[in-house]
């Protein structure tokens, strides 16, 4: 296997449970990456974003480092202050 993508596809084909876990982690990573990119583009520090949202700076740091997954209310609060919108789309069939 040459790339991370090749490895992921191999693992997904070998173990369906790991496949679900990888998809979940990748989904969370996309959300967190969008949050960090927007905060950075707006020129905000973690402390400034936290103050805007009324949450501790340490919570922003834990979310951005993927050490914790925020609850939906916290995520929507952060996204609102960053001018981001969370969109839900149907998942592809599991078969």
C-alpha cells in the first residue's frame, strides 16, 4: 500500500466495524478542521472565540485537538459565532 487512502480502503474492506469507526473519525475531523480554518481566517485566537461563545478557552482547545467531542449545542454555538452552518445530508445505504 502506497498511501493512507489505500490503507484505509484496505482496512475498510477487511473489517466493517473498523470501517464505521474510521468514517466517524473522518467526519469529526472534517467538522473540527472547518472550525479551526474559519477561526484562523477570522484572525481569532481560541481565547477570543471562547469569550464570544461563553465557554472556557480550554474547551475550544480540547475540541480543536480532538480530545473531546462537543455536544450539539456547543458545536452550533461555536459555528454561529464563526459564521458557519452545519448541514445534514442522507448517508449512503449501508449495503
